[in-house]
């Protein structure tokens, strides 16, 4: 879903098969904050910006609505494992913060961390 928030396009990242969205708990965004699936409610805590990489490829970062923090696997590089939590972290453009769609249901980061509910 594309819409606008403070003049910028944003997306609500929603699960395909239910009514849950990627959410910042309590809307309190800070470095290290773990994100979660939460019932979709359209709040600012569920608004995300996506941007293609610097070469225009359909590889993108997922930024919180304040644009300073990106979706990042907790533990950083080498932290990719089953059950890995996702957090907000300062955007630095590393491969663990770059995401792409592999098919209709799956999203991956640059180190093969998959995201789907």
C-alpha cells in the first residue's frame, strides 16, 4: 500500500494471508528497538519508506517513518539464523539492510534472511 506521510511516500508492510503489519512497538523508534507483527491499524508505527539502492535496482532498504533507522537483523552481519529478530538500526546501507522480493510471498535481505509471516 502506497500513501503519503508528511509529504513522503510510505508503505504499510502487511502479511499476505492475514491482517498483520510490520510495527514498531508503541511507536517508539530507537536504535535497537525490535519490530513485530501487529494487527494492522494504520498508525505511524506501521508506516515504512522503501528506496531502491543507489544503482536503481529493485533492492531496497526499509526505513521507519522518521527515515533515520532501517530494518536490520538483530546481531548484524553473522546474526542471520532461524528465529532471528529484526530491529531498527542506524541506516548504513550494508547488505543486511538491503531487501528484495524473491517471489510473491517472500522478502530477503542481502545475506539471505527471509521475511514472511
